[in-house]
C-alpha cells in the first residue's frame, strides 16, 4: 500500500455537503462525477495531496443508501493507492483478508478499485485504488 489516496464520506445531499465542505476546507470540489454502476454521485476535494470524496446515493439500493440507513452520514471508507490493483487483491487474499471484489472494477476519478470487507479490517471499509493507465 502506498499513501492514503482519499477518504470517502457518505452524505445525504451532495449539494448541501459540497457547500459545507467548501466552507470547511476553504476551496470547492475540483470534480463532480456520477458512477452509475455504483449508484452514487461523488464530489472530490483535495487537501494537501489527500482527496476527500463525498458520496451521495442515487438509488435506494445503492450501498451508500444502505450505509446511511444503518449508520447515518459520516466516514464511509479509506482508500489506499496501490501500484497494481489485481496483484494487491491477490496479496491481501493470501494474507487472510476477505475481499468484496475479487477483480478490480471501474471507480470514480479514473481509477480501478476493489474493496476489502470491513469484517476483516476492524470494521473499516478499505478501498484499493489504482490509477488507470
Ligand atoms: Zn472511494
């Protein structure tokens, strides 16, 4: 794992949260993007080389909708930059972690991603994040 690439935060209303985080961070999002396959709309802020990803559900069966229903708004996942998502998945499996995604899939912000199951990481949803080449 390299650095923390971004921190994902589940929000109910992306417009309201964009305003809130713009006020908090002193600058606006550099990108707003819908990821239809994930049922989310996202916005990205950048602070000192680390990104903050706000996630809003676009449908009731989106993972973000389910998360907010269970836990409310708040920190949803930590994403770590990896050189190669595919080999990183294999390494984590070998080391006894449970993967939600067995193969890298298309994520927001030009990334290939895969999630580790939070039951194998102390309740923290961990995302592996590879820059698409
Ligand atoms: Zn993410």
